[in-house]
C-alpha cells in the first residue's frame, strides 16, 4: 500500500476545492480506523497544521501509526540557539500531543531554513535527534528540481517529500526522481490532486486557471475515455511511478477515504500521459495562485 495519510485538513480549513472546512473530529476517527483497516500506516503532520496533532493524539493507536512530522516555521533570517531550542521544544510538544516518543520522519518544513546562516546547525540538531532514537529518518519538503540538486549536493537525507501529479510531471521528466532513488532516498509524493483542482468540475474552477483549462479538460476526457474517475486517473498516475514510495493523500470525509482505498490498486502507463502536463509554476505551485 503506497498511501500515506496527510492530516492538514484535520487541523484547519485547507484546499482550493474544500467547501467543508476543517474535518470534524468524529469524522477523523472514522477515517483513521478505515485507513488502518486497509494497511495505511503513515501519517503526515506538522506543528503548523492547526490543531491536527491534538486531534490525532486523541484518536490514534500510537503503537500502530508511523508519523512523519516537520520542523516549526522559524520566521528568521538565520538559525541560532533560539531556533534550535524552538525545534527541540516543538518535538517535545508533538511527542506529548501525539503520545508518541519516536517519529518515523522529521522533515525540514521550509527548505530555505537549511541555507540560512547557521542552517547547518539546524541539520546537526536533527542528526542529534536521529542518533538519540527520537527520529528514524531525516528529510526535507521540496518544491523543485533545483532544490533536489542543491539538497543532494549539500546534505545527506533519508526522505524527501515533493509535488508530483499528472499535471506536474517536471520531476519525472527531469530525472530527479531517478537521481533520488540512486542515493537511496525514500520519496513521498504530495499534491497528487493539486489541492483538489484536478477533481473539480469545470464550472467550479476559479478564473485564475483559465489559461490551463484546455489541459484540465484533456485530463478529464482521458479519464472518461478509460472509463475511470478523475480521482482514479490522478492517483493511478502517481502510484504507478516506480520511484515514488508513498503517496500522501489528504481527505475531509470517510467517503473520500473509501474512494482513495478503492483506487489504491490502479496502475497506468505513465508514458502514455506525458501530454497532460504543464510547466508553468504559476499554476503548479499553490503558493502562486491568485484566487
């Protein structure tokens, strides 16, 4: 099972297609139970995901779930003692909230933190947590091929999380995913549905995306041609990439979790879908969206 469960929706209102708001705790409980029943055992969370860790702590079997967490947002132009202390306190608070002494992964949430003055101190502090047995794997959340290359040139990582979807095939085409696997790095793909954009009906899509509507329409037509849903095609594309170890999916409802599990076995020939892609970061990176 390649599915890992993202938890940002459990702690805050998130996603361009989300009209339900933050997931109710009673629904979170059902989602977690259903996911575990089908072998999903990795949760992706972060201190910045609202009250997600509080909700998870009340609803998970801490012995079953492997948790990937992230560093806090330091909001600083350098890394010093204050930021290192903030990291350790953040880990301690996450341990307390989640009832979990050890984490599967610890990711740098803001990639640029590693390249600030003192960024190497941040990584050394993370290495200390790994040597102490608090963290199994160290990693970073990435956004581009340039960042992949810079990380490989400067740091030794065990795990990376990065965006891959049928619309955003840049890291596949550039060979960076292959390079990461050559280094033995575990790859977690996120943004599989591009915050739900790929699953929205044309009439509901904000006008900002007008320049790429032709590509979005082509994606939906391809799903229809194959007699599968947009969700099945989008998920099938990413989980069919050999270099991807886990696919991080966020859901708001049990119904959505059921749809994900039922689509988790779908495989497609990714080479047949290379034409349904774009390269413009204005549309591929939600941070650039003006909606």
